[in-house]
C-alpha cells in the first residue's frame, strides 16, 4: 500500500481508499472494496523502565498507565508486527 500525504491510499493492484492516523498510536486504512485494516505504531518502553526488571523494573512495569506517554518511545515511522 502507498499511503499518501493527502490521506489517500492505493494498493499495488490499484485499489484506492483513505487512511487516518490515531494520534501517535495507530492508523486505519479503509479501501474502496470494503476492506479495513488497523495497525499500531511501534513503541518501546524507556530504558529506565526496563533497565533492571528484577531489581526495580517489575514495579515500574506494573504501575504503567495508558496515559504514561513520557515512559514510552514512539516510532511513528514504523508499525508493530501484525494487523487487525
């Protein structure tokens, strides 16, 4: 798929559609043939969270909340493996 700056998309076999980002979390593709895909942008925990999981990391990981943006590295030019 080719995602374009104008939020349109075209597949390698010519199917067109639209795409939409969800903040720095994911993006959705809706094709004109009815197919829809959602994929998450890649992210990882900051080093200080996982530096020593047996020492202090377990507590830090257990206390993570969905709005703890300062504890994650977002890589919005990459996606996680898989799609929905």
